[in-house]
């Protein structure tokens, strides 16, 4: 019989639960109403166009990104500041490639 430690070590770590539609709406709202218009346009516009094609990991990374200050996020997107490793994720790279239509 296996001991509990070996059972826990052998299990795959499961990803976070998939966001439901209400959570996606909340995330979209947070991205659109940051208080810094440039960040609203970049983050909200990007998420509005891509929310249904993003992976759950991307959505979770996006949500984590929203914990940072707006001006920092804007500077990371525009390349004015070095991105801290905590926020240097594939989703930020996707946002940096986004070009909103005006």
C-alpha cells in the first residue's frame, strides 16, 4: 500500500477552475473602468476583443495583472518600464501586441 506522501506527489496539479460568464463580465468591467483612460482603452479593448479565445491561464494572469497600478501596467505595455517577473506573462505579451481601433 502506498503512503499518502507518494500519492500526493504522484497526482497532477490541476489548473484553477474555468471562469464562468459572470466572472468574465466582472473581469471585463474591471478592465474597462480602471480610472486611467489609456489603461481602460488598452486593457478593456484587448479583453473585449479576446475574452472568449483566451485560455483559463491567460484569464487568471490577466486578473492578476489588474492588481498592479494602472500607470505601471501602461508603462510595461509601452516599454517605458521593465516588467517585473510576476507580471511578465504570455498575456502581457499579447496585450503589448494589441492595437486598438480609434
